[in-house]
C-alpha cells in the first residue's frame, strides 16, 4: 500500500529467494493459514517452495526482526499472530517512524523538491482508479524517503513494514480517502515549513490507516478468531 | 581487519546468542570503532575468518544488520556500510525516544496497580548505583519492565531491531549517560505517577536526544583515534 516502506526497497532490487519465502510466510499468517503460536515447519516450507533450508532460515530471521515470528535458536520459530492490539500498535509505531521522516523532509527539501512533491500529490488525487492511485502514492512515498536521506529511519521502515503490500486499497475501502487526507495535511505543513505539522500529519494518517486495516481484518475474520 | 588471533576480544556467542548474533555484534563494534568505514563493502570472508565461522552466519547477520540500518544490501553486489555520522546517531536515538515514549503511553493504558508499584520500586533502585555495571543492570531492569508492562508484541519486535549504536555497556562507554539516564527516568516515573502520557513521551524524546549528543562526542574521539592508528 501506501506509506509502504516494504515495497520501496523491493522495487529497487529484485527479490531474493529469502525475500520471496518471507512474503509467502506473511501471506500464510495474514490469510489465517498459520495461527498464533504455531511452530513453523522449516523443512516442509523449503520443500513446498522448492528452495534450500538457507533462504528459509534467512526469511525467519527477517520475520523475527519484523515481529511476525518469535525465533529462538533452541525452540524454533513460532507465529507471533495478529491480534487487534498488534495491528493498532503496528501502525502507531509505523507512524512514529514516518513522523520522523516527515520532520527530516521539512528540514532538507528545497522549494523545487516541494514543487515536485505537490505535483505528485495532485496527480495522485486525479488518479482514475485505485491501481493508478497506489502506484502514484508509492512514487510519492519513495520521494519522501529519498528526501529524508536517512538510512537509519529507512531501515526502521523495514521493521515496521506495511502489513499488506498488494491489494491494500481493494482490501481497505477507506484507505484511499485516509491517504489523500494525510498527504494533503503533510503537504500543507511542508509548505509552511512546519516540522511539527508534518510529523502530526503522518502519525494521524498512519493511525487512521491502522484503524481501517483493523476494521477490514475484523470483517474478514483474520482478527478475533482465536 | 585484524585476525582473531591478534585480538583478545572473544567473538564467541554469549549465552542466548546465536552465532549470527555474535557476528552482528562483531560487525557493529568494527563500524563503531571506525575500522569499517562508510561506503565500504562488508568483507564477508574476512569477517567469517575473524570470528571463526562459515559464510552462512555472516549472511544471516547481514539480514539483521540491514534491518538495524548498519548496512544496505545491493543484490549481487553485497552489503555496504552505512555512514555512522551525526545524523545517523540523532536518528537512531530519536527512534529510541519515540519507541520508549510509546512504551510509556501503552504501559499507562495497560498496567495494573501492582505493576505500577513494581515500576516505582525499580525507578527507586536506579537512584542508587554509581558504577557503570550496577547502573546498567538497574536501568535495563527498569526499561525492560516498562516495555513488558506496555504489553505490545509489536513494540518488542521493533526494539529488538533497534540495536544499540554503542557496543557493550553503554554507560561504560558514555560516562555522562548515567547522569542523563538517572534524571530522565526520575522525570519519566514522575510523569507516569501523574498519569501524563504526553509528558512521558516528551521526556523520553529529550532524554534520548541528550544521549545522542554524548554519543556523537564519544564517537568523534574514537574515530580520531582509529584514524591515527591507521596512519
């Protein structure tokens, strides 16, 4: 989706096999095929995906860092699960990271940069469908991350990744409206050179997206089925 | 990079660490001490040799280090060291400040009366020790309990990846850290007692920012020393 750090680096470099395995495991958790507390069977997964144990192990380490799994070398990897609080907390934390990125952009963006971002925001608003909307939004977010020029904050996005990557706006009906309102508020703050305003705009947007994701997961039964 | 035989420091995994964790710890230290420089490609074979392990745990360590912001991975080209400059330190501690502020807010929402009492006791323990080691122990008891009482699996996951910039005992490396942390936790605990989540968030942000400035000072002197050693 949207403020979607996870998709950014993936577009820049082709997916490695461990990233593909990680994506597969995320989907199993999101679809409810793997439930909270369940032990991940590494051999079965490797066989199912036709890869060696090495990318599976690498994927597990990445997902442990991202909070999807709890991995201890002597106990194996267990699914951390998706509860309502997890989703709320996740987007809140993601908002904290994006708020800091937004602050940096206010500090570093030139007038030219602001103009370019404005043009993208306008293009996003005109997008005729959600596919085009998502693509433009991703360009805008990538630009924000680039302008912030902070490897540490960019890395923090890797550990608070979007819970959903593809189909976000189909799955979350109010997603587009939230995103447009959030980007508009961010742009207003950026033009006024208000770091506080830009920070608040991002945090508010991500909190709303978290509520929207939670509502969608609750409706589909992934959350609240334990 | 010096070989294992030249270095007295043991790179063997500590209790509870995997081999990959030990490799990651080794790489963080090398970067912090200025022996691995920004932009340089991570010498995976040398690292494997220095720590005395195969390439596999080195690759695993890189995955963790990428998520912590120490390196960036370019496919088919390898892992490259990210700059550990002032901005990186400020950003890292700004993240800490926000994450601990979040912990404080959630803890206020979720703590029981008994848990509040426990935390108050741990804050008191922090007023006594003066040495780096006992202070570090008391501090990590307080911080980890705060995070525990926040009851957020997501927060714990994120904090695990917000690895410390300063290797080893923070308070041994950053002497002014004790004063900053002691004052910060006293203020934080007062805000928690007053049920003031916004004040708690601000206190965490300010405290971590002060730490960042101290770390920058320490880093400059270390890197200057490493530069002299190279010439």
